[in-house]
C-alpha cells in the first residue's frame, strides 16, 4: 500500500511538470546518485561563475567604493588565486566626498582647508597588466589660495606635515579598501561553488538530464524545443480546422 501511494505521488508530480522530451528529467526529479553526479559536474564547469556573476560583482564593487567616497573611480579586478590578482580602482577622487564618507579624511582635509589649501586627488595605475592593492598610486596636486602673510604661523609650520599626512593616509586607505574588496570577491566566488548554492540554482533552472545525471539539454535549448513543439502543434491544429488533410509525427 505504501509503495502504491509513493508511485502515485510520483506519477502526479511528473504529470504536473512541464512537457519535455521523453526520458529526460529536471534536476529535482533525479535520484540522489544522479543529483550528486550533476552537482559534481557543475562544480567543475568553467562557466560556474559566469559573465552575469562577474558583472554583478563589478557593480557591487562600485557600490562599495561609492560608500567609501570613491564614486567616480573605475574598478578592475582579477580573482583567480594567482600572483598579481586582486582589486584596484583608478580615477578622480573628490575631497568633499571623502569628507562626507571618511572621518579621518575629513579631519585631515579640514585642517588643510583651514590652512588655505585646495587640491586635486587622483588614483593612477603603475601598469596595465595587474590590478591589486599595490598597483595604485595616490597623486595630489596642492594649491594654496591664501597668501602666507595672511596665515597664522602655526598653520604655515603645520601645512607641510598635514599634506604629507593626507598623502600617507590615502595611500594606505586605498590599499586597505582593495584588500577588503578582494576578500569579499573571493567569498562571493566561493559561495557560487558551495554545494547548497549549486543545488538551489539547479532546482530553479530547467536544464534537462538523462537518468544518470548527464546533461542532455540546457535551459535555453529546452526553451527553444518548447517553442518549436508549440509551433508544430498549432500548425497541425490550424490545418485540421481548415479542412486540410495533413500527416505529421511529433517525437517528444
């Protein structure tokens, strides 16, 4: 009786599933051995972390950089556990944005502003081959809008040290942020390869498999097959309704 109920439930589940070529199954319909094989194969796929994932990671990096005060920089990264891999960002940096997002930068920039300094900040790259925490260089052009005779003596004395402190702070800060982004990037890639993540993804997707777990049809191929099947069915129905004699065989 128990087996009868079990098989009846399976038949009902199969009948409610979308039509597909005979003998092919969705991931959730495979037995444990078949699912284990599919998960193992998926882990070894070169496109497991694909272009869409890479684009998402890049956009996430840009969002994080904006929160740090580097919203106009362009981000470059390579995360393959190889020497020279990492995350770097280059471009214009606005002092006002840093003052808003970074408390330490606000203190240093405020002191320089009080000394009459205005400046242009840019992050440049040492070369175009590698992008990582040590490939970025902070360049600051200082301009003083106040005549030295108008400045208190203490500010005249402090200004060179304040400039140096800002340069040192930003140089270390961009390295720190780069390392943080690199760490979060590797964590995202590793998450994509975790078994639970893979199983959830495969359950949501409509790839089709042989009984042993061999992939027979990708989600896109199944979609194209479904469109062709519907089109062929409609053609036959229209022919019959139009009184035309047609013979056709659909293999599904």
